[in-house]
C-alpha cells in the first residue's frame, strides 16, 4: 500500500511505527518496571505481510498486535478497532499539462470579466433585477413614510426617491454609511424588512457570479 507500506518493509506507516516503538522502548526501560520490561522483551517485534482481510481479522481476534497498511478510519471499523490519530491528510490537487502553465496574460482583467459574463447566469440576472426593482419599491415606501419627519429625505418626489434608492442600495450591500436613517416606527420596520430581503438578494447575486467564475 505505497507510500505507507512497501514489500521491503519500509514506508510511512512502518517508519513511524518503529519511531513509536523506540520511544516506548526507551521510556519503559528508563522506568525499569519489571513486568513491563519482561513484556517488552529483548528483541524488536517481528513484522510480516498479510492480505488486508487477514490483517483485519487477526487484529480483531487479538492474534496480531498492530495492523498497518493505510487503513481508512470508517465509522463501522471504529466499532471494532482503535485507530491511531491520522498523521497524513491528503487534499484535492488539480493537474494540468506542463505546456499549459498559466502566465500573467492568462490572469488578465479582461479574462476575469469574460469568464464572469460569457455565460450569464439566470440566477444572477434575476437577483440583480430583483435588487433594482425592490430597491426602487423600498425607496418609494421610505419616501412616503419619512418625507414629513426626516430631514434627510427631501419632500420633492424625485430627490426624495433618489435618496431612498441610495439608502436601499447601501443597506442591501451591508455598507451602511449612516448619512440617512429612519426616524419613524414605520420607516424602521420597513428598513428592517429591507435589510433581510436585500441581504438575501446580494448573496444570491454574489453566489451566482462566483459559480460562473468557477464554471468558466
């Protein structure tokens, strides 16, 4: 089971086991407890090769002290055996031909934008349009309930809705400059609802763009 065990009795598992044995051997002999020294013996343990199924069966019926072959620690096996803590963790690796190595030109800004928008995700379009529409709706509602009491909101329709639109966008983007805040209870309730809904739309749009980058 390379690289953990090889036919010449080398490998990660075997080398680590001998290190553990040497440490235990030195500790037991330094403590000089007769029973433990006698159990340890004067020679190194023997090591033999067996088929995987035989190793599992021998460890289970106590005819083999330790089994080493890169055994996966599965839930069912943990009910039968005690596993040592894992010391080797693998992860996903992406391989490409040597001739296709990335260069600085491959990571240009043009490539990034082309990858983002070459195949526009329907979810990205939906979330962006929903964000604009709902921001406009929020702006109108906010202007209607705040225009008489909030000094930051002009009574003029065009200017007031624009300020409400500004508030809606920065709120949904979780920026929150604080230059415009609601002053009425109704305005605060509307803003609370928009915080939740706007954050969801921004998250949908960001996730769609990220998925498009990865897919392309």
